[in-house]
């Protein structure tokens, strides 16, 4: 049984003061919703504020990126061990990082390994561009991203991960893949690839989220798809009715 998991990706929004105020506003309501895991992924500098604001609740804390080295001369980077005192989760390979900051499949794979070594749960992002989608390349491309992400990672470790399938053309655009489309791609390109790399049993254990313009109004139909176990939510995680989104997910 895969527990639904809704993660907010705050991207480069909210100051520390806004973080504290937002969490204070929704914390108790979110904490009362049963049968779903919830987390927010904040910019690095706001992670301690977020962790303090959710202390004593079931709300999890995540980062949006990290580097794979333990320490060293890597100006501007954050090591896995620096996240550990505050975070349970770390988003890795988000399409914005791949597109704007040169992240590669190989780097994402190294980051996943480093996160797992530190007991962090990676939220591994995959997803195709509009051009790839229109060219009918979605399944091959996404399946390839999944294989590359999990190269050299044992099944016992893979089951610790969460995967987020986010079609790039649906992120922040208001365009959502239809629930059926999203469910089908997650089934055929993500879960089937995991079954091929590992086993059907392993694939059935791993939680797979959909991401891209998820809102309170469309979460229920997405969650009704058998292969969709939750959502990675950008814009809608910055608004108080995120509580409704989480409620509608269960
Ligand atoms: P969105 O972002 O919900 O604003 O489309 C999703 C994401 O990029 O994780």
C-alpha cells in the first residue's frame, strides 16, 4: 500500500518571514488530514525556519537541490550532510535545474546516491518537453531518464525514493496533462521501467507523483489514477488553499 504523498515545491518564493507566516496559517489544518504524507521543499536559507515552523507536526521538510560531494571547495553548493539535521526530502533533477543550471542525468544519479547514503528521500524528477511530447517521444525519453537516474542503485535503495513525473509543458503553464494521460505515462514510462530494471514487486512499492499545474480542483481525478500516488505542487503550494488540495487528495 503506497501512502499518498503531496509535496510543495516553493521554488524561489517566500522570504523567511513569509515562510513562518504561511506555515503558521495552514499548519494545524494540514496536520489534521489523515492518510497522506505532506512536505514542503524550501529554498536552502529558509529550511531552518520551515523546520522550526513545522516542528511537532507530521509535515515534512525538504530541499530543492543539493550537491553530491560530502564537502570541499564547491562555492555556492550545499552538501547532503548539511541538509540532514533539517530535512527528510530533497528534490533532485527538477526540470528547471536541468534546463537552467545544466543538470545532467549523470549528475542527478550521483546526487540520488549521495542523498540515499545520508538517509534523505530523493524526489527524483523526470519529464519530457513539449517538442518531445509532440514528436511522440515521451515514453522513450522518460523511460531513459528513469534508467539513468537509477543506474547502479540497488532495489533496496530504490524503494526509498519518490519519483515525480512532470511534463515540462505542464509546469506553471496552467496546462495539465489529462489525468488519464498522466496516469498512462506514469504507468508505461515510469513504473514499467522500474519493473524492468528491478522487479514488478519493487516497482509497485515506489511512490510516483505527478507534477505540473496541480490544483485543488484537479488533484482528485489525478489521484484516481491507479499509478499516481501523489503530486509535486509548485504554484498551488504557495496559497492557503493548498490545504484543500491535500484534503482532496485523500
Ligand atoms: P507547478 O510546478 O505546480 O507550478 O506547475 C510544479 C513543479 O515544477 O514542481
